[in-house]
């Protein structure tokens, strides 16, 4: 790599790393240590784990603290034993300061190695991966903090206010697409996760796609029509969840004095009917589609439609206002593309081993770092997940 | 329908119904009432539920006993409240005799209605569906009885002996298929479940398919190589199951004095290395494929390969000997075909509402009634299921 | 032992054993194999386990079937591995007929040994214990069958009718007792369980005891006053159970069209307000006492009051009509008397190892075999148990 | 109350309150917010709840923050809804600073009220109770912090070092006590919890009591003899716990390179065989007694023996060195003394509603505030609890 390229990479490295810390800045040390549920992780853990990733796969040492290998490995079996996921929130030690010192130490060593030209192409590719990895955790920091604060009795704010320009949802309309033999997936060149490749052909029948994602007005209509109480609208597993969990609305919604409020990182406010619906499980997305005589698109249908990739705002907005601000559930189970090859070694665990019982989401959200998502980007979560920024766009057969 | 056609349908009705009872004949009333796990049902319940199906959807009354609507509904929300699935085994009453009386009563009324020409075409189609439904439960009776007897301390026999011609597995070889735009799914005419339709086109890259299913020899090789202890071979969820459940071999296998035995409905006997492997979860099928540098085929790849549809024996054999004697896991999540339309009314719950977090299996098994399966037939189970007759056939990219 | 004494013992042995079988006679094989909850056991298991007891501790062999040692051991760690308690209901094999054959075989060998004078005094004492043990299981057969049938949707009958003479409860009145240094426990001679000994002195303050057990009229009053919804009346654990289990009345009660019914082994019938209350947990007994400004007696208070020991009817009545027909919860935790010595060997596990987190009940019930209970008899169950014939008699300080 | 008495009470109030804060001083905000298990509470919660107690029951207002009534009620049903116990650790807000402000506000108002003579005798009695209540929570802060730090992978220290004078355990010897009619319980005058009253007579047979608590040497002997693997030594419930939880030693013990270490708030160090054994469940205490042919004393036996009441050190030592430094399990179930009267109103929930399925412990510990415990003091925990400072002293019959 040329010195200029290395300098540019070091600059990007610093920018990405700094943003992670900036996201945590409004949080107290208390906010950063607690784990609100097994699916979520404490912010301090995210700060440390992303650093662990660079230390493990780029620097390939454990110079700062040998114990951190055990503490901050997420799920890499090939990297050995680790703290059980549901117990990440018990780590009051090391304290936050020490995690910041860890970040500083690793950052200095990475930047020095870049400056020295000490990293081979393979390692540079992993460094690139590490930046995308850190961006994924930036989104998770926001979703996990939202869960932590949004489920507390006081509904405390992450930020005192958010930018909220007025928004008006156009009526739900349909766009026709021709289908045919189309290509999806990431091209061979440029950065992409292994699960986006290889680019390949798929045969699609003609179909229609909604011109915008579902908005809260339609969710309110579904609620008012008893959608959460009508088994016929639901997948069998979804109906089980509705009853077991007592779902009556999307996550973070609560009814007070006859009005629906939701929590949006500034606290509770009235549901805006024109905003894209968010915090829907796949089960809800599917039931809503059935209610509106529609279906969910496949990920290939979604990708060929060249839809907006989020986030839509130049700065952080933290609440969805338009297409691109919510991930959109697809009907596609998360699975390997024909000819899929996972990365070599421990990094092969990055994506491939989760290809079971998850659904693909496309598009990005208002929590997604700018420049992170791509048309071929495959996000994936289990059908019951609701704490991510998950919405839906309907499809219909031609 | 002509009188001859009606007579023929009545004959088929009686044949199918009689076989269900014949399958239960070797069982004591005690064997027929107990539920060995929530996924399995007692044989008495199967006898009654299949009858409930005809009574509900063909006769459309509850003339025999009004309470049976509650007792023997399986999962049809549109048909109202019902006994919780995990509590089916608590129904010592009604006694088995009364369930037989229920069968007799419904049979007589169905056959009379046929003879009178009292059933319209719509109802006749449902009667046809009911026969296929009953055949599905015939297979379930065998899998559920196998679980009940095979997990008891005494490993008691369902039958004293089974036909067991010698079998020799050919070496694992690969057959190349061209792919291209192919058609899969059931044609518009003739009986098929709603989930097999519509027949539609799929684009497949060229691929290879194993010339036979995996056999026990290969499973023994996997075990000997530590496959059940090597996280790198497993899907993340699969590895969780291996540890949580202590899996060390397929279901019904046990090691005694250094040898592997399995339970095969006659009791325990030594594992035959040349038989198709059976009672594999999807997780095991997937890990075995990874171990052998292969993958699982998609259901489209499977269907276009025109493989054997089971069972292979003219009479009941109850243990797999060849291709067609085990269901084969595919890599395809169970989902709707493009343009899928569920049946109208309560029968729309037959298949569609399970299209989440299940995998498709193809081919049939030695427990499948003869004539029941088809090339387009889509069986489906969750990835952790092991009590069905589930094996696997490997695929590879071309 | 003299021949006459041996003959008398053989006669008693046959009488006790025959009654167990008579209790099961109204039940189908299906009824006798199912386990309705982990605390209850199938009737077939009771038939076999009581036989196992004689075979193990009197005959000291395993001549009938070596596998039965594993199948029918209840909890004797010293006797080796055994079927997990919650899985007793999976044993469809051995079939009921074979369990009857087991009973016949053991009976013949026991009676022959008695006739031959082959049993030493130690073994004869164990034989005596075995008869009392079998009587305990006779009561359990009835409570467990009541749970099995009484929780089924059809509320089927164990017997078509029961003797039901009219009963009128006298008003709740109080009897004063002087307390002082009193003796409780079984005398050194005569049969008693180890936990009833040694007889010892206890110092009691003067106290008052209700002249009869609580009756349903008072339970109805408690319900009507919102007792099941008022946390202040309950022990902390009890209140947790009320909410977790949704208790609104004693077990087997259900409200239909504004009236309270209960299940009494003949089916559902209207609650009789004058009958002793039954199927109360300790938590309910304690909350009822608090509601009526009373408390539960200690077991010493209960024993010195010389209260009726049940059952009260000459023949089986199977539903409580008077004092002696319900076990009465005491406030005493089940613990060792001063100087308690468990039996030697495996039989030391009979009582002592359960002396934690259980409460003592006194008196006997309408399900208790005649002649089985004694004034010093200590029955014991966990506080949440409701499927036994459990009522309560209030006490007050003097 | 005289002005001098009020000034003295204010001084004591300030001293107790200050010590709570001093105990938390070595902890970071992160340490003070996390809840390591449902039985333990975060230090911040203890700081707030003890303040809530004074605000609720002494000041009888909610002037500082109306929401704190919901957040910091522990279990007083009469005081309304509250945060579920297991979710106390999710409260990252209010932050620690605000809890300190809450403490300051309530302290100022309490002290002012005292200075003004504004509190009646009833309220002053509750204020006294509040001080004892706060001392109980001081011990819980230490036990809960020990659990939080002692179960973390890094075994971090609460304090860098502790005073550790050498200790030598005398051989286990026995002291004979005459029994007879004895009096136990708190006298009518002076402070005591309601559960210590009324003082009353009990009849005791003569008995023997060990001259010191069990020490680690004896626990090591038990471990070496296979005590944790021998079912015959255990209560049935205890044996279940041993297997379910994999107990092989007391809590906080771990084997490293053949040696036993434990965690003692400074980190890991080698087990000292001469120290009193600690962190034993009741089950372990009972099994150890059986192993050494002894039994646990009743609480009356314990009380009349006039044993040391802890803690033994003038300053905080935080690890047991002598009798009085560990709570001693008794064989007595926690229940009401004859004539027990709970406090009026919501404070009646303080003790009485827990009188079920708990065992009494006596004596105090090295974590107990000086002057807090009394000879009549009844501590109580469930049999499985191990995170408290729980040891045992053996008894034998005379």
C-alpha cells in the first residue's frame, strides 16, 4: 500500500473509532455497564469488543491485557473460551476508563503499524473488515441503549432533543417491476461481507412493490381492527408470541389516556402516523401484510428495485422519517448464496454460522452509520426480534 | 361424481382408514394413550383427530359427541378452543373403545354420504385432502410410537421382527446436473397440497448431487473424528443444541461396551454401516456436510434430480435400507412459492401458517404410506427435530 | 414368631395388598399409566413400587425381573439408579398385566416365607413397615387419580356415585386447652414411623382450638370478600403463587354460571357449604386463618387436643363430611424430634431426608385407609401442595 | 423526647447513614448499578431504598421525587406497585449522584424534624427501626458486592487488603448444657424486631454444643472424603441442588493446581484451614453435621448457650476469623413465636410474611455492623442461600 493510501486508511480508522466513542459520550458509566436483556450488550462491552477485534485479527497479540481475550470475545469458537453472552452486563470491572485506555493502546498500535507499512494485504483487508464491523456495533450501541433506556420506568432520554422536520406519508401505492433473470449480490471487487457474494442470477416473476414503507397510520389501523387479537392473520409461531408476550402494539409503544405514545431516545412522545413504522418483529410485518392483502418481498425483489439505502439524514436523527430509515424485513430466510465461501479461519464464523432461523432485512436505518450499508447488504435477525430499527415494505404479485 | 367413482372413493376411504387402525393394532391401550414429548402425540389422539378432520370438514357436524370438537382439534384456530398440544397425553378418557366407536360412526356416515351422492365437488376435494391428511398421521403414528418405545428404559418392541434384506452401500459418488431455468412444484391438476403450488420456474446454476443418501458408515467416521465436539463444523444454533442436549450421535443411538446400537422398533441392534443414516437433525445434516466438504441441496435442486420417492419396500419395513427410505433435509427454508394461495377458510391453516423457521425435506421414508409422497411433496420440520425419519443427501457446486 | 402370629400377619398382608388392587379396579389400563403431573404417579407405578418395596427390603432379591429395580425404585439413593420421577408416566411397558403378575409373584413368595417361618424379626418389622407403606400409597392412588381425572376436560368419574349423607356444620366455636408440659410422639412400643419418635416433652402455653375444621361456607366468605386478591392476607411466597398460578379458589373448584362447582370423583357438583374445606395449600390455610383473626395450631397443640383421626366412615366415602376426613395443616415445619434416629440402611431415607421445606399435617382423611393413621402420625407436604385431601383447623392464643 | 435525646438520636442517625455511604465509597458507579443475581441488589438501590424507608415511614411524603415510591419500594404490598426485584439492576437512571442527593434531602428533613421535635413517639420508634433496617442493608451491601465482584472473571478487589491476624482453631470439643424450661426471645423493653417477641418459655432436653463453629479444615476433610458426591449425607432437596448446581465446595471456592482458593473481597487467596467455614448453604451445613455424627442446634439451644454475637473485630475485617464472624444456621424453621404480633400497617410486612420455607440463623458476622445483632436476633434465609456469611456450629444430644 502506498503511504498516501495508508494515511487515508489511518484517517478513516480514526474517524470510525472516534464516532463509536462519540455515540457513548451522552451516557454515564452506569448506562454503559448494564445489559438490559441477553440479546443486547452494554455499551462498554461494545467499546471493548470492537477493540478486541482489531487486536485479535489485525495486531494478533494480547499485549494490553491477556485477560481481555476471554472477556471481550463475542462468539468466535476458534478464539477460545469467553464470557457467556447473557453475563456481559456483570462486568463492572474492568472499569470504563480502562476500556478507554484499551482503545487508545490498540489505536496507537494500529495507526503506527499502518504508518510503518507493517501490515500485509491480507491484514489490511481484515482491518477494512474491522471498520465495517465497528460500524455494525455503532448501530447496535444505539439499539441496545434504546432498549436499556426505553424499558426503564422513567423513560430517560439519551439526548435532550432530536431534529424532527415535519413528514407527510404519501398514500400507499404500487410500482410494477418486470422480474426476469436478474443479478443480485455484491460484485467481486470492493468491500462487502462474505455473505453478499458471489453475485449471481435469480429468476423473478413480475411483481409489484409498495412505493414506501409501512407507516404508523397503517399500524394504528391494524390495531384498531383488532389485528393483534385475530389468530387468522398470524403465522403460528407469531400468534404464540403475541399471546405469550402480550403484544398489543410495536415495541416501545404504550397507551396512555387513550393515545399511543412511543419512546424515541428523547423520551415518550405521541406516535406520528406519517412516520415509517418501526420496531416490528417479522411476525408483525407478516401479519400486517396479510391484513393489507399483501406479502413481504423476497430479498432479490428488494435488491433489484433499487430502493433507498439509509440513513436518509446528513446528521444523526435517531428516529425514522423516510424510506431508508428503517430496515425492511424480507420474506427470505438468511441462507448461503450459491457458491458462498466464508472467510478463512476464525473470521469464517463472522456470518456463515448464523444461516439458520433468521430472516434477511434490507436497506439500512436512521441508526446505520452513513456509508455503511449497500444495495447488496444483508442484515439478519430472528423473526421475534423487535429492538432493532425494523420496518417493512409490502409486495404483491403482478 | 359417477356412482362408480363414488364407489371407488369409498373403497379408498375404507382402505386408508383401515390402515391407520392396523398400525395401532400391535399397541396396547396403554401404549396408545401416553405422550412421550410435546412434539409427539398419542396414537389414540391420532385415531381421533383424523376422524375429527372428516367430521369437521366433510360432515360438518358434531353428531357423535359435541365435546370432541374441543378434544381433537389440532391447531385450527378458526375451529375454536382446543386441548393444549402438550396435554394431549392426559386424555385417558374418552377410552380407546370410544374412539374406535367414533371412527366407526364417522366412517359409516361418510360412506353413506358418498353412496347417496350427497357430497358436492368442494366437499369431495376436502375428503380427498382428508385421506392424504390421514396418511400423514399414519407416518406420525409410527414416528411417535418409535419415540415412545425407543426412549423407554426397556426399549420394548413394536413388532417382534422386521424384514431385513442385506444391504451394501456403494461408495459416495457425484452426479452432475446442468441447472438452468427449471420448473418445480405440482401441476395445476391432480391432488397436491396447497404448499406445492403453483408450479413455477427457478434458475439453478449447474451442481452436483450425491448418488445416494449419507449412510451410517459416514456418521461413524464423523463421530470417530470428533465431529460432535468440534464447534467449527456447526451452525451456531446447532452447536448450542449439541452442548445443551449432550448430543454424541443421532437419536436412538447408544454406545454399549464400545459398540453403537440403535433402536429400530424391534428393539436394540447393532448399527449397520451400510444403511442410510436416519434421525439426524438439520444441524447434524449440515455439520456432516461441512465435514465432508459438501453442502445440502436446495429443494429445487432436489426436485429436478428426479430422485427416488419412498418408501422402497412393497410392504412395511420400518427401517431404512435405501434411498427413498429417509426424508432428506434440504437447505431450503420452508416458504411460500411465488403466487402461493392457501386453501379457503379454516383449511387455509393447513400449511401456510407454519412457513417460518422450518426446513423442507424431500423424498419420503420407510414410514411413509405407499403412494402418499410425490416429487413435488414438501415435508417440513424445525432444524432441531430428530424423531422423524430424517437423513440427508449431499450436494456440491459444479 | 408363632405360626398363629405368622398366619395373622399373612392375612393382614393379603388384605392390604388386595385393597390396593381393589382401588385400581374401576380404572382402565389407560387411566393407570398416565402421569398427570410430576408430583403424582400413575396407578400402575404405585402397584409396582409397593411390590418393589417388599421385594427389595423383605425378599431382598430381584427374582421376578432384574430390570424392575431400576423401574420402580422411588427415591432410595442407596438402592441405585432409577427412572426420573417426572418420567414415571412414560412407562407403557411393562404392561399392567405384567405388573399384576409381579404382584402375584412377590405375594406368593412373601406368604410362603411367612408360612415357612423364614423371616427374622428384623425382616418382619420391615414387612410391617411395608404394609403401612402400601397404605400410604393407597391414599396416593386416590389423590393421584383424582388429579388425573379431575383435571381432564370431561371431568370423568372414578365411581358413578358416592354415599352422601346430609351434613350440617355447627358454627365455628372455640375450645380452651391448658397447655403446660405435654408429651407428644409415638410411644416406644407398637408400630410407628421413625419420624414420630421419640416421644418427648414440649412446653405449650394455653391456647384455643376450633371445634371443627374450616368448612366451605367460610371459604366462600373469603372468596366473596376478595381474599384471593388481597396481598395483605398472604405469606410472601403464597401471594407469589396466587398470582403465578391464578388461584381464585381451592383446587378442583370452578365457577359456572355464577355458582361454584367442584370435582369429587363422581364428576362435578355444587359446592356444599357445610363440608370441611379441602384441597387447600398451606398458603391458603394460612391466609384463611389471618382473614378470620386466627392462626394455625402447632403439631403439638394438635396432638394433645385428642382430635378425631380419620377416616370417619366405615366404608369408602371419598369426599370429606366431617373432622377426620381432611388432613389438617399445622404451623409446624416438618423436622426431627429431639433424639430422632432414622432407620438403618436404605430405609433411613424413608422420612428423614425430607425434613426441609415441608409442613406437618395431622389427622387423616377420607382417603386414608382405616386403621392407618394415629394421633402421633405426621403427614407432610410442601406449602404449595393442593392435590392432597388438605384442610385446616384454626387455633388462637388463649 | 428531650432535646438531648433528640440530639443523640440525630447523631446516631447521621452515623448510621454515613457508614452506608462509606461502605459504598470504594465502589465505582458501575459497581453500584449492576445486579449480579435476583437475590442480590445493586449498592445504589440499597442507598436509595434505605432512604425510601425513612421518607415513607418517617416523613410520610414523597417530596423529593414522586417516582421514587415506585422505584425503591422493596416488597411492601401496602405501599403499592414497585420495580420487580430481578429488574433492580436495570435502573441506570436515576444516576448515583441523584440518589446521593435524595439521601441528602431526606437526611436534612429527618434531622430538622428531630431538631424541631416534630416527630411523635410512634414515628420515633419507626425512625429507630429505620436505623436497624439500614444496618441490615449495610450487611447486604457487603454480601451483594462480594457476589458481584467474586463471581466476575477477574475476581477484582473491593479493598486492596484486609487485616488478617493469624488464627488457630482449637480442636472440636463439646460443651454440655442442661436444658430444662428456658426463656428465649427479646424482653418487652428495648429495641428488637417484632419477630423476636414475645419472650417465652421453651422446654429443652439436655444437649451438647460445639465449642466453636465449623472451620475450613473440617470442610476440606468432608470434600476429601467425597462428601459432595455421597447422596446418603444429604437432605433430598440438598442432593438435588448439589447435582443441579454442580456444588463441589462452598461458594467462592475454586480449585487451582490442586489447591483450594477462595475469594475474600481482596481477591483470591488460599483457603485457611483454621478460619470458620463460611458461605455454606443450610443443605451443606446439614450434610456436614451428618458426616461428623452431629446435628444442627435449634435456635433455642443456640440462644440459651450465650454464644458470641458478632462481629468480633473493632474495625471492619470482612473475613471471618472467630466465632461471631459467621452467622450460624440452626435447625429451626423461621416461624412465629407463640403470641407473635406483627407491627401495624405496612410495616407488618417487615418480617411476618416471610415465615415459610426459611431457616433461622443466629449470631452475626464479620459483615454485621457493630452493635446491630443481639442474642435474640433472628436472621433467616432459604436453605439454598450461600452468598451470605453463613457458617454452622454443631450440636449433639446429651
